[in-house]
């Protein structure tokens, strides 16, 4: 059975597809911005620790307690500072290093946790290299996503910019919210015979 009133026209399927397609660019822009900010913070932390160590370096002797093995484990070096035993992870180690070997470390006088291998500029050179590589890539991806979002918005029809409104007039005696149709709400029990 067909209703007496014609069905409401749906939106343009092309514009709906374009709007769904545009959502991915927003996600890409947000993710690339998060990566860029995170890697900037990593690089800033490494540079800050390197500056603090260079300001007042204190040489200590460390012992290699763990070597990197695969993608889930890092190198670890134990050392003593101000009477406390500390450890530093993911420091640069020589290629022929073994567990138990001694290694020269420099730490900051005011922060015993800021430590690097003697002769190195940064505490974790891999982190600086990662930040130097990933920040420009993430920023380029962010600019590309923002460009795509802007071109997507320009391709939409001008004037109303995709906003559609529907005006429905009710028949005399009908509430406007039903668009001229009577409400067909089902009762809680469904269509049961009354007893």
C-alpha cells in the first residue's frame, strides 16, 4: 500500500559521497598534527636534556645490563648517581658491546636522570633522528590534507553550501510533525485480540 503523500526526495547521492570522502581528510589532518606535535616534543626533550648535560657534565661509570634484541627491547645501562642506583634505556652503544661491559656516561649535575654516553651529543640519537625525519613528513601530510579539505569545500555548490531545509505544511487538522500522516504507533503488546 502506498501512502497518499509522495516520499521526500533524498539528498543528492553525489554530494553525500563527496561529504563522506571528505571526512577522511579531516582524520588525516588530525592524526598528522598529533604526530607532528608528539615528535616535536620528543625532539625538544632530547635537545633540552643535551643542553642540561652540556652545561654541567658529571662523568660516571655505567654497566650495560641489557642489549637491544628485536623491536620490543631496548638497551639498558645501570649507573650510580648521588648514592642511588639508576638505569637509562635506549642509549647509543658500541657495536661490540656485551652485557656486563663498563661504559663512560655523562649526566647533568642538577638532574641525575639526564644521561648520555660520553662523546655523544644527544641522550638518544635515534629519537632525534626520528623527530628530524617524521616532523617534516607529518607537516607535509597536514598541509596536503588541509589543501584537500579546502578544495573539497570549494567544489560544493555555492550559496547554501550544502545546507538543505524541508518545509512541510500540515493538512487542516493534522499535526505538522507527521507531515499530514496519521501516527501509526504500535501498542506495547502488538496486534493482539482484546479479551
